[in-house]
C-alpha cells in the first residue's frame, strides 16, 4: 500500500492543503511581514519525489519544511516562474496540513 501511494504521488503529484505563517523577502517597496495563509495547491510529482528522498535520507522535519517552502515558493507564489521573480519564502509555522492523492 505504501509503495503504491508513493509511486502514485511521484507520478501524478498531490494536492496540498496547508494553513501556515509565511515570511517573505522581495523587491523593495513590498512587505516582508510574516502572514498566515491558507493554501490549496496541486504539487507535481517532482515535489513528492524530493520529499520522499529527503525523508529516506534522514532529513529532519525542519529540512523537509524547507523543501516544502521552496516548492510552494516556485509553484504557488511564483506561479512556476510567471510572477514574483525576486521573491523568497520562509515557512515559519504550520497550523495544519493535509495531503491528498490525485
């Protein structure tokens, strides 16, 4: 069962539902105050692969959260390179998170 779930996530991606506080750094004139957000975002299989590989290599929860923040920056905040080119995102606090297979 676990192998099938992993295989499906790495192939098809997953839906991420998260409520967390995010910190930002961006171009001058924008705010960098941490803000709580509730996000639902389809994440590609490459993200699942990165997270599984990190976990398998013994990555800490903080390291896995850093990977998740990087992936959210690229796929949600920067819309896969279509906006916010200088934006950096930090995941400060996760209130709750749910992962759904697709």
